[in-house]
């Protein structure tokens, strides 16, 4: 759960944050909702359209935007926040100013969305004094300077490092990790090309172990990628990008067009966790058995790409492990694959058995040696126990060779039966990372 004051959101399903800019100069909707009445009415409409959160902003942060006075930002936001919160709406305050954040939390806001990533110690103090959810965003520079010359050696790695550092700083200040959400900041101090690279690798951000915000709506990278110059005409493409981001690991979608985005997200496929293992190498010379086992797993992963209506989201490192349950055999090499699929569990199991068979899998003895093993460890929202398939996998939580690679990909993972992953309780088949 993402904990935001009195509200809690299940991170396994998309959380929609509707944008309410109470500004005259925001890049695509400035002036549309800059009166109190218009702002409150639009906030209500966002919720009716499917928003779980309304994000109120009183300062434009478009590239080159000038900073407004605190008095003006407070005048634009506090009353709107109070009115919407009084109606039972989860309200977020989009601000980089601690005084505005404090006033809006006191007025009823449940989330502080700080585009400056909590660099200000006073903003950190505000966060420690309340129970609001926190959105930590990456931005190179300030809105006035961020697009002057954004430069990175590796934009994905540098953004992830920054978000990890800031999130841990908040935890060191006493803030519970369940309150923290991270936002890679598409378009903030990034060229369209850099933003596209970042968004297409959002699974790397998900590896940090916090809910990930996809604030992609109407951004310039969408204009360039889809050839749409007018930001107001980017809503359909924005919804498509939101779906792609959520399938890859994003949790919170910040959007102007809630209705269109909600419709797109209804097409999101369940997340499936697959465990792959091998301890018989059919390829490789003497002394290269480990490489041969890795090759077997890679062959299986390649075949997973042909499963219909499915997409591989992320792949863990390889882990060597001691044999489990039957000790008199060679050590295993294991990996975890995250996949989105529209294929039902039993049908998916048939595809996995076909992959195993194609790679020489034999089943002469339970837990015995095998060229390849491809197990369904977990299938999102599906809990079952039958002769053919039990989900979540009944032994998954005790297996170190499952827990460690899964924890690498999703540190706060919860299985379909709502039991969280706990690496410390996985004591069977001790595993070590090898590549």
C-alpha cells in the first residue's frame, strides 16, 4: 500500500491522479481553472471521471516558467484544497515551497508532490511533521533553467541514483517508506530523447522498491514520438503511454484527461512472475557448465517472447543455488522473469510446458535434475488450488532462489494472496548472485 494520510492505495493496480492547475500560465491548460469555482468544479469532475487523487498546482513549472510569489501560490491553492478535501477527495498539493505544502496539508491535503525532490530541508521538516504521502521527483536544475542544456552520461542510471538517494534521505529523517513515491520527472531537465529513454526503462525505476509515478501527460517527448505538435491533441497518445508505463512497473498515473486514461488502463494485463531454473547444461565445454545452464535459461526466455498477448517486463540477474529438496545433484542456476499476459493461467502453463519440452525437460523424479524448469510463481489477482496448478506457488516463499531475484526486481512485492515477499523467511536453496 502507498500510505497517504487517511488514504491507502494498492500499488498493484493503477492509481490515477488528475491534474488541476489553478494557474493562468500552465503549458496546456493555463487559465482554464484559475478561479475558485472553476477549480473546485473541475476537481469534482476529475473524480467522477475516475481519478483517485486530485493534484492541485498553483505555480506553472513549464520550461522557462518564472517563480510566483508565495502569497500568490497560497491564494490560488489553499481554499481549493480545503474545499475538495472537505468533500472526501484525496488531494495532492503540487509545490516546491515548504510554506505552501504546510498550509495545504493543514487544509486537508494528503499528498505533497514536490518537483524539486525534497532538496529543501524545510520541506523535509514539513514531511516529518505530517503523515502525507510524498512524491519525490527528479529535475535537473529549476523550471527556469532545466531545458537550457540537460546533459547525462546515462539518464536512467543517474535518475535512479538520485531518486534512491532522496528516498533514503527521507527514510533517515524518520519517514516510513510506505509514504514515499518516486517520479523520474519526464521532461524536467531532459530532452525528448532522454525522456523517451527514461520512460522506456521505467522498470529500472520500479526496482527501487517504491511506487513509481508516470507523469507523462501531454509531454513534449510524446509530441516528438507521435508527431503531435499541439499539447491539447496528445491525450490519446498520453493514455497509450500511461498503459505502457504501468505494464512496465509504474503505479501512479498523473494525467490531464482522466476519462481517456482510465479507459486505456482497463486494458492492463495481469503481472505474472515466472521462476526459471536449470542444472543440466546441454551446451558448453567441460568447466563451463554454469554458462551452459545460463544458456538454457536464455533459450527459454527467448521462447517466452512468442507467447501470445504477452510482454516480458523485466528479467533478474542469474543466481546459483544449492539443490533444494534433493541434494545429490549439481547446483542450479535460476532467474525470475516478470511478464504481462492476457493468457489465462492454465493455458499459460501449457505454453510453459511446451517450452520445457522443447529444451529437453524430463520428469523422471520429483525435484530431480532438469535441463529447464519454468514455474508460474505468482499470477496477479489469481489465487487457486487444483491438481494442475496452485497459485501462488506453494513453495515460492520458502525458496531463497526465488526470493532473492524477485526482491531484486520488486523489493516490496506482494503475492496474489496479499502475503508480502520476505527474503528473511526464504531458507531453502541458498542462492548467490552470479551475473
